[in-house]
């Protein structure tokens, strides 16, 4: 079989380089759309050939790189990575289309978007820890520039805060990776950064304290990226100041890297940690705290975009809670929450962008009655908000239902607390729609108009996907469940759960 994964990563990289060299906006956006479209086509080929009944790595590729250090270019997909690769290749082309009217330094703008695609695809497919970390860091650079060049009034502050928080967390994670690396090297006498090999050798570390230290360092690196409370404060600032395209990519894809780390790295080593019961409780507390704290902060916001940013923190809390429950369907539900939230949050941030462009403000109290002037946006935005609050028939309902129902078996107290978040989640979504979109029109807004056709098209495609995966989640949920069941067999064997 052709090296489809390498090709899928290489094409956006080549496209980014060409885009940076273009001279006109038309050239830049066409190349960006073409490169991301080809990457999407490759991901659909991979998705169509993927066998959801097995949990082993598929489409594996391996190329030697730095043999003396045990570094190889290893790529592959399973039920954890395949849905996120598909999500990435859906979101980026639609983001390019949504930002079709960008005029400021268009070649750099679209080139940076393609670099983000390169980074996230590398993270979701790398099976070598060294290469994984390189891609993990790559995504920071284009996002930093997207915020600092095309952002709002406080863009420099937000960009620097984003970079410092996420980079420091990455360095802590890197220390844990090197601990695993040198420990495995001392045992086998052969250096290797192979991800599964290092995770397997975690179990033979003798010191329970060292095991817990490595576990917590890795967990810290992932939950800062998600982000989880109390390491969330970089996210609202980054979202508020970022351009719409930057916010979409940040919420739909970059946050999912943290959740991916939970399933790829944290859960496989959890049963072998020094204090598994305490660490499970810690993850559950972080999950519920994120759900409730994010919900109440969203309820208090005046800025529509900041409200959506805090809602992302709350919704990502379900990922942590479902992972901590260690039930196959709670874990697969948490994986599905990642996929679903990526689609839904893209619609929400696009809605905020259209309102900002047309009305010149995102302050909820300054809006009102815009539905009569922006009917297309109102329809799509309402659909996105209903999906976000968990309306049955949409993908968000499937994800949260699986997490809450199945987590109750092992974490009943935490689930009961999380249920309060659902009530207030519905509250802030409906309150915002009522005040910002319906009601009496604020004449101070002057003449406003609906979004451009390319903006509405991007949002409409996302809504259709949200409905499709809400009615039939099996195309992605089956592969997630297969991997979750295989993963938790080892957890059960260790006696962590029964």
C-alpha cells in the first residue's frame, strides 16, 4: 500500500511553502484549498479502508531517521487517531473557505493554516515519541503568528500567554518522555523512541514515586493543552484576540491534542502507576471541575466569543471524566466528544466571526434582534447552539450521553455533580441566543447583513455533519469502541476496575 499517511502530511507542507511564495490573495487561497482538499481526499481513502473491528495499528509506515538515538519516522492509525485525522481534514478546508475573503497578508495567513494541518496530522499519526513531540511543538508556531498578526487589540499579550502556557507544559511532558526513554534504554541496552515500546517499559520502573512523577508530568502536558481547570486561563484570551480562523483551529483541533494524549499515553500507563486509584480520582476531579467552572464562567460572559471559549473548557471536561471512568463506552464516548466538539465549536466560532464582521461587536447586550437581518446565520447559529447544549439527534448528545451514563458505574458522585453542568449549559446557550439574536433590534447597529455565501456554506456543511453523526455515530464510534475495549482489558487485568 502506498505511503498514504506520509503523503497526507507532506502535501499540506508543500502547499504551505508554495502559499508563502505566492504574490496574490487568489493564488494563496486556491493553493491552500487545493492542498487541504487533497489531504482530505487521502484521509477519506484511509477512512474507507479502515477496519473498525480490529484495534491494531493500520497503514503503518516506518523510516529510519536518527538510528544512533533510536529515532524513526513511524506513522500509523487506529481507532484513537483515525477520527481526529478525519476531523482535521474536514475542519481545515472549511476554515480556508470560511476565510476566503481574507485580504491582510493572505499568503502568510493561508500558509500558516496549512502548517497547522501539518502539525495536528503529525501528532495524531506519529508512533515515535521524538517525532510526536516535534509535531506537538510545530502547532504552536503558526498559531502564535495567527494571533499576533491577525488578532485583536490585545493580540500580543494573548499570543505570548498562549505560547508560554503551552510551551512550558510541553517541556514538562518532554522531561517525562526522556525519563521513559532512558529507563527503557538502561533495561534493553538499545535506544528507542518507539511510543508503544516506551509505554510498555513504564510498567517495569521499580520506584512508585518515579512512576507517579512521570504520569503526572505527562498528564500536565496534556491537560494544559485541552485545557482543564485550573490551567485554562490562556484559552479565553487566545480565543478573544485570535482571528476567527485561528479560533476555529484552536478549539476544533489543537485542544483535541490534549484529549488524544489521554487516550494514547495516559490510559495505557495508568494501571501500572504507583497510585492508580488516587490518579483516577484526580482526573475525575479535574473533569468535573472543568465542566462546572467552565459552565458558570460561560454564563457570566458579556462577550459572545468569550462565552463560547469557556463552553469549550466545559465540554472538554467530559473528555477527562469519561477517560477517568475506565468503562469502554465511557472512554469511547469521551473520544466521540472530541470528534463531535470539533465540529460543533467550529460552527460556534464561525458564528461569532460573522456577527463581529457585520455588526462590529460581539457584546451580547449590544446586539439583539439581528435574526430579521441575518436569517441564514440565525438558522445555522441556532443549530450549532442546540448541538452544543446536547439536543438529541445531534452529535453532542451521543457523546455526553455515553460519557455520563457509563461513567456513573464507577464515578457516580462525579457524574451527579456533572449533571448540574447540563442544566446551566442549556441556560447560557438559550440566554445568549435570546438576547443577541432574537428580541428587539438595536437600531444603533445600523445596517447589518447576512454572512457571505462562502461563510454560510462552510457552516452549513458542518451542521449537516453534526446531524449525520448525531443520527448515525457508528462510522467513527465503532472504531473508537474497539480500541477502548482493547485498552481497558489491560486496566481490568491489573485490578484497577472490575
